[in-house]
C-alpha cells in the first residue's frame, strides 16, 4: 500500500552550517502554513551571503511593522508583466523536470503558480498532460531535447533555452536508468530503464552567434518569447550582453549554491559565483551597453524570503527564481539524497514507489508561500515609499553593505558602511566521501546551499576561489567522451596525472606507479620520487632558482599559506622569464580535484594532496597490500576524474597549455584573498 505524504517531517540537523539551516527551513514552512511573511534581513549579518550583509538604509522597522499590519489594503503593486501575462508575484519556480521530481510535485507546482499568479519552468523532462493543464508554465529546450516536439514548444507562456544551472555549470545532466520508468520514458521519448544523459554543450550552440540563431528559430517555431537560462559564472557579464544582443526576451541566471537533483559534489562546491555577485554586474553591463530596457532579468540561487527578493531586485533583477524554497515549502528536509530515488518527503523519489506526495496538500502549501512572499514584498516596498516593484529594480543606491571589503563593494556597486571580510574560515572536519577510495569516482549529491567560505565554513583561503565554467561564449567539454590532457613532464619523466602520491605506504607507491602518477618521498621500492634532488621549502621562504624542481611543503611551517606561496613563486618566475625551466610542486592538506585545479591555476605543476591520502591511509592500513593498493588507485583515479570534470566545464582541454598559471580561470569571493593570491574578485 502506498503512503501518501501530506505533512512535514523534521528537517535534517547538521554539525556544520549550511544556508538551508533548520531555522531557515522552519521559516519557509511557517509561510507555507500561514501565508504570512517572514521578514528578516533588517540588520546585517557578520557571516553569510553578501545579501545578508546588505540592508536598506532608509527602511525603518516602525514603517515596516505598520505596513505588515495592513498589508492586504496597501496600494502597492509587486506584479510583473510576463510577456503579456500579468503575474501577481515576481517569482519563477523551476526548472525541475518530471523525473528529477517524482511527478506529483511537478503537477502541484504548476497548479500553485497558476492559482497564485507566479510562473514555473517545467525543466527538460517533457510535458506531462496534467502539467499541461496549467497556463503559467515555461517549457524548456535543453541539450538532450528530451520529449521535444511542436506541441511542447507551443505550450505555456514562454520557451527557455537551458545552457547551464548554478549547481553544475558546464556539466550535463544525468537521470539514472532506474528512475526511467514507463511514464518518464514516454515523456522523454527514450527506452524504459535507459540512462537519460544530457550533454554538457548544446551540439548546435558553440557561440553567441549560434545562440542567437537558435533563439530566433525557437521564437519563430513556438510563437512565444524565448528566455535563456545560464549559470552565474566568472564572466557572466559577457554572457548576459551576448544574450541580450540576440532576440531573446530575457535571461535566467542561476547562482552558485542553487539546488539540483544530482551533481558531483566538487562542481556544486567550486564552480560559478553566487547570484548576489552576478546580478548587479549583469545589470550594470546591460545598462552600460544600452540593453537593459525591455530585457527581463530573473535571478536565482539561495533565495527564500521577501527580503531576499527585495534585495536581489534592488541589485538589478526584475524577478527571482525560488526553486529550492518551493520544495522546502512542499516538505523538503534538505537531506541531499535526491539522486538516490529514496526521498523521505516524496519529492524526488522513484515514480511508482511506496511514497507519493499529496498534490492538493503540496499545492496549497506552495500557494501560501507565494502569497506570503507577495505580502512581504508589498510591505517592504510601502515602507520604502514605493508603489510598484519596477521602482526598486537596480536601486543599489538604497543599499548599504557591512562586513565586506571595499573591493567587493566597488565591484557590486554598493555603498560600504562598515568594512570586513566575506571569507568565513574556521577549523572544520573534512568529510571524505567513500566514493573516492571505494569506487574511484567523484561523489554525487542532491540539492544545494553549500558555498564554502560563504554559506558554510571554509578550511583555508583556497576554498574561497571559484572556478570558471563556460556558458555560450565557448563550449564545455565532456571529459568522459572527449579528450582532456592532464599529463605532466618532470625531470625527463612523463606522468599521466599531476596528482602526486605521498610515499607513506608501499601500497600507495605501487598504486602511483601503476597509474603513472608521481611519488613524493623516498620509498623502499626504489621507485623514482619527484623530490629527489629538488629544493623543498616552507611557504614564504625566500628562494632564487632558474631551473629544477621547487617543492612548497606546508608541513614545514612558513609565513604565508601554501596557495599564496605557489602564486607568488609562479608570478616571480614568469617575471624573470624562467618559468618553463622550473617545476613547482606543492604539498599540503588538500583533498579534492578542485584543490588540484585551483593550485594548478595559481601556478603549481604538481600537487601532493596530503589530506585525502592521510585519511585513506588511516582507513585502510589494516588491509593487505593488494586491498590497500586498490583503495589508493581509486583515490588517484577519482581526483584525476574531478580535475578533468572541472577542466571540461570550463572548456579547458590541456593541463599545461591552458590551466597551469592561468589565474584568470579563478575568482575570489573575498577581496583580501583575491589580492593575496593574485586573482580578481568574483564579478570582475
């Protein structure tokens, strides 16, 4: 007998902070139960998003309280003209496909947005007849073209070309075959039980010019306005200007920390930039180029409350995307297991499984949430002396920032009232997923809200760096189907990966030898190690070399961080014209392929990730030699796969020619760290 879910269960409690905390989940649930707004963000936070560090400088609590007391009688319009359809709430819910969600949630969302006067994207899973009943939907043209036909294109209010999403920019989608049951197979027009794979690039869109042609073709075919959905990436301003110069009617920008049904942890945590960095930069560039008027900007990623929406509009958006908040309103407990098909809230579980979401209950919760946001926005606008939402768009002059540095404030175009650091760095215990050493693959997760050093504590400055991903301006590369060269040549030897293995265990040395990885440290097997004849120094230690190998080992102490030492040395060697004769290696408490990528972009040729190999050594030291060797091989393979995944997302195909020393591929969320590491601030 199937269990019908029509009540909330306890949210997951975590030892380490996340954006979607128990407190924030309960706040959204209260709005979903009462239709009354939750008003926060009237005082700046020391930790968290830039959005949390901004306040409206002329917003008086007494005026806000008065407005809330009579909110339904206020003559304030928070609606938006959505290509001829009038929306009562400036919210776009989606895009979540039929299959990534478990069917009933898709129907509940379409029903709720139509009743409340919002709009929802249906994602790339095809159009189910029950969803098609509702008017306020936007259909999606994605890279796999699942379920695509003219009937789908002509449904709803608009068409959305999906180029990327915030949790995995430059990465394709993957719905496992076990979730492709009869109804999903029919909608997507693929065989039952087959994996639904979305390529990283659209194979007919390799430039802004290609995109412009596709926009025009879809507009002509559908008779609908066309939006372009992209992830917020380091060079988002160029992407937005290119989209606006096509015949697209608007852009949907999905920021880092946005939710997902399934994504590699390493991409969720390291690719792209948060929406509060992207939105003001996009607004400024569009205005500078004379492209802002009549062009719709929808911003999403970790937005939940009326104050979030008001601030992101003031930073430059016309509307907000609130997909994760919508799922929280319908019962999500933030367990990060969407990809398993066993969702406790029946939102992302297997269709036909033992649990099913009650459509009426879920739809009513979402309607209440949307009404609560509408009421909260009306009160905020009234307290600011405004009568309609359009008066707030791009009004960064109404905001003042606290606890960020001047470089970030200048980049985002906001007034700095009190300085500080964005970076949230404190000692945290690193969780090493078993997939690394047991399965030799990057771990997968679901949902979002995790941006290290921003919404959750970071271990070190390296975590505050965000990696570039391609969005239209050049195509990403699928590392599993296309060649990505990560070979390195050191002292006459060629290695198949820059992941360098510490020689703490003979099994690790044998694993490195078997996979063509370098070894760091003497070993009893007589296998050549990269520190033989090298100069080994502490971070910050003065050195003058013209050739050979320099190894920066943070275990020796040092006056600066290892990442800063790498960047400084690379810059100095390039200034002197001897960089191609010196190999830079760095050893430290590094754990992931993202650490390897970032250190390479800062200037390292080789990276010794002592952190993960120390962890694996402790886990496997009781096993026999062969079993230990297999775990080390898995770890080397998984880190190398992550490195290739991140390179592919940015269209980078050669480690030496394109990645090493290319600091332009990185952006920092914190100004002080940006200056120390020789990179730009996010948004620049």
